[in-house]
């Protein structure tokens, strides 16, 4: 459905608030016309304030994901920011392209203002709303709260629909264009904030706001249902900005590594030996550790699992492994998983049975490079290790064009069936899931695919089930680096591989493909190194 023709949104005239409001929220409602809602066509400027606090939808979005990032964006020293990675630059360019394609699908009017000149933008937006233009791109909606707090919302689009507002027999409904495929909660919170602002400015409650997602199309957000969560986020953000109290550092590698404050925060966390650097210490668990006065590595290593088991989100398994994780990190050595080791001693069995970690005459080590946003697998890397011949040979099955994916898939099948009994080692479930998906996509006979699945051995699952390591993450790179393996390009990663492939498609420069092949071969060889180490570790902790 085109963005300019979203389903009609329900609306109600705002003569009184249709939902319970706290004091400052009620001020938003009562004073909507005191700032930028004109009595005629003229916007009234806000009252002078020495140091106004601007709460924008961008700031609010970042606050949801990380309070500290929002704080540092406002008050941090800009020279401490990391330069954007190639992958982040690609994401930003993809987002700009998606937004432009979406907004340019139909004619729009744009308010005339310079970036950051919210007042001029808000006045120009109100003029367009007053005139009743059909579609307003990059509008500015602005209101002022007490104590110099100014709320600013810049949805990608306002779409005119039938209804009743202070401007006439029409209302404006916001649409936010997002690169994501799913209507994530943080997207919905921002869409609700945009609808909330639009409702107050035009004195007509918009009950459905819209997200324009990359593959799903438009998605309607139930504004009334989301308002309580939105207000919680908004009030928390305002309180942090007004107090200027810097949030505590917390490192979550899966969320933090693309952030431009990552190096700054990581250095701070390292200096503090912060518990968030330990695998398994999530934000919610950390809250309860602090309440138990366990805030240092030494304190956690000295704790007993019985102390942690009753805490919400812990339980027996998590409590034992978290204490063991702290001990492994403190003493810088690998330890067997505590509960598994206990069970192995009691039953006189190994940490892993031989069939769970087979050593065979020929072993295959498999790693895929893919661009998930394009549903494309462009490289199957397979390291063939022949233990009898004492050789290892890397096979790079590369789709130089997306159209070659099917041919390369068949090359992979031909290779692995040359060694019909060889175990196929990989790291994490992605390779197995991809083989299943490609088999379905290309109508591969079941007798080619199903027996293959039984040969896969997920080393990530085996390592995390068996061992506790003195590392910050159980990713392949962290484990292999701890074992002494070094990548030829230390900065290479899966995201960078996607960028290299995009650069190859754009430029035809084969150096980008060469970089992908080196990185993938390193991943395969690192998997091989982890497997051999795990065999030694299991043997060293065998019960006799």
C-alpha cells in the first residue's frame, strides 16, 4: 500500500484529554496552543529560556536503546566518538535510499528550514497544515513544557485524511519510514510519540500512527495502547536530560559495537572491571546483583550459587555458570561447566561423548558469508582437513553475482558429498538453517539435504555446554583469539564482509572479493582450532 494512501486513522477532537495524564503531560495538552498552535495562522514563539532542553524523536529513540548513548550525544565530548564503520555507513546510506524511495513515490510539500532550526521548521509546518496540503515531508512538530523542556518531533511524513481538527475538516497522520523489517517496540514508541505530538498540535487525537517498513510495507501502530509506555520513556528521558546525571556504563556487545561511543564506554568499563564485561551478566540480572551488593569481579567469584539462585532471572543453571564465569575470568583459565562436570563425575562419563565431538579421517569446517537483508548467500567456505594425509585445503565457493547463488549451492553439495562420512563442523546454527533454506529454495532432493543435517556439529553449542572461558563473549573470534589464533585482517567481521561484497558489486574491484575470501578462510581455520582445543580440554577433564 502506498505511504500516501494509508488506511484512515481514527481520530477524536481534543477538547479534553482522552487518557489519564500526569501533571507535565496535562501541561502538554493544555498548552498545545500556547507555543506553536496558532490562534490564526501565526505561530507564537516559546518563552525565552537560557538553556532549553530539546527532546527529539531521535534522542528518544536512542534513549530507549541506551540511556548512556543519549546522554553522551547531548553532553559528551565529540572528539571521543568513534568514526562510523563501513557497515554503519552502508546502513545509513541504505536507510537514506529507502526513505527517499518511499517519500518520492508521491508528490509532497516540504517546509523550508535549515537543519536544527526547529522553530522555523515548526512555523513552516503549521502553515502547510493550515493550508491543508495533502502530504508534508520532513515536518517539524514542536511544543514546550515547563522548565525549558521543548518536545520536537520530525516524522518522515504527515498525510492528510478526513477528520476534524483545529485547522478544518481534515487531520494529519504521521508516517515514520524505517529500514527494519519488523515493527520493533522502539519503532512503535517513536511512532506513538509522533502521533502524540501531532494530536496536540492539531487538537485531534490520532489513534493510529504508521510505520513504513522495508519489506513488510505499512504497519499501523495502536497509539492509545502504546501511550503509557511512550510516556514512561519520554519522562525518563526528560528527567535524565534535566538532571545531567551520567548513566552508569554497561557493555552489551551485541548492541554496543556499532555505537560511536563504544570505545569510550569500553575503556571506562575495562578500567572499572565492570561486571557487564562478563558473559551472562545482562542488564536485568545486573540490577539484582547490585541489590545483593555484588558489584565486582572478586565479589561475584567469591559468591556461592545458592546466593544467586533465588534472584529473578537466575535459577540454578545461570547461578552456577555465572559464579564459574567470574572465577575463570579472575584466574584467567578455562574451567569445565560446573553442573556438567558434577554430573560427569557422578556418572563416570566424559564431558562430551565421542559421537558429540567426533574425530574422523576427514573433517569439514564450514562457514557462510551472507547478506541477510537481500536473502543472499554469496560464499560457502569449506576447509577440508585430511588427518591421514596431514593436509588441509580451503575451498571458496563464491557467487560473484547474486544470480550465481544456486550454482554455488550445488557446488557446495557436490563437495560435501565427496566425503560422505565426514563430520561438518560449524559455529552457531546459521549454517544449518541456511542449508535447510537453500534446499527448499532450490527444490533440492531430500536425500541430498536430510542426511547432511545429521553430519553437522555446532561447536558453539559444544563449547558453551562444556566449558567456561576467561573471555567477554563466546563468539568465534573471541574464543579463537584467546587460543592464540590471529585473523589476517584483525578488523574483519561479518558486517565488513557484507560491505566488501556490496563494494565488489558496485566497483568490480576484485580486491574486495579477496578480502572476503581471506576473512572466510580465517573463520574456517579458527573453527578448526577451536575444535582441536575442545578435544584436548575434554580429554584433560575426563573422569577415570
